[in-house]
């Protein structure tokens, strides 16, 4: 009887836990936050009051329209030495003549990003485009699309800042270069 109670307690505990980051975590958003998320239709009518779902292919196609671009792929609420406030990336892009594309990997800790002053449009990886629920897989597919690699190719982590000239990848860095 004691073993059954321990087992039932364990089941109750593990089923009541919410593990963030395994999926895109859209279901954890408030209704207000969910209403901010839209499918991208075109890049001409973007409004920075919304978050646009995007695939690597869609972004790669848009990069053709920009001489120099930075794609910053980030996890909301990142607390590593490589993560800076979004304004740092916006200032660098503005000072150096880059178009900046801010791409979130999912919705976990979205509130951390939304409390920052952001002048650029926010994008989020569209896991439905890749028909994939698992965060680590659709993130890899997105990055592989962006860099013209086969979707399933495993990649090492080179950085989260992708520098492009047109749609040609120039380099991937972990930190912004020194000016």
C-alpha cells in the first residue's frame, strides 16, 4: 500500500509540472500575447506591435532585398554572456548599415523580450511549417533552411548572429564584432 501511495504521488507530481522549452510553448501564452502572433503574409506590411511566424526559407527570400543583414536568433530571457539587450543589436545594425531580423526560437519567457524597448519587428520560428513540435528539431530545421543545408543535417553551434550580404551567408558569430 505504501508503494502504491508513493507511486501515485510521483505520478501526480510529474504530471503537474510544466516543462518549458521542449516545444514552442505557444499554449503557455496569455490570450493577449497569443493575439500578437500572426502568420507572415508579406514583408511590406509588418507592424512591430505583432510577432510574425516565419520559416527559414521565407526569411532567406526576404534577405535578397537587403544589401547587408543580420539575423539574430535568440531564446527569450537568455541570461548568458552572449545575450545582450535587443537595443544593443538594434544600435549596432543601425550604426553599421545592416537590416536586422530578430528571430525568437519559441515563446518561452516571451514577457522578458516584450518588456524591452524594441523598434524592430519580432519574428518567431514557425514550427508548424516544419511539421515539428520539438524545439531542438524545428530550430535546427530553421537554421539549416537559412544556411542552405539539408533539413536533417546536424549542426554544431557556431553562434546566433548570422551576417548576410543579400541572401549569401558571410559569417556566423557568437558576439557582435568590435567596431
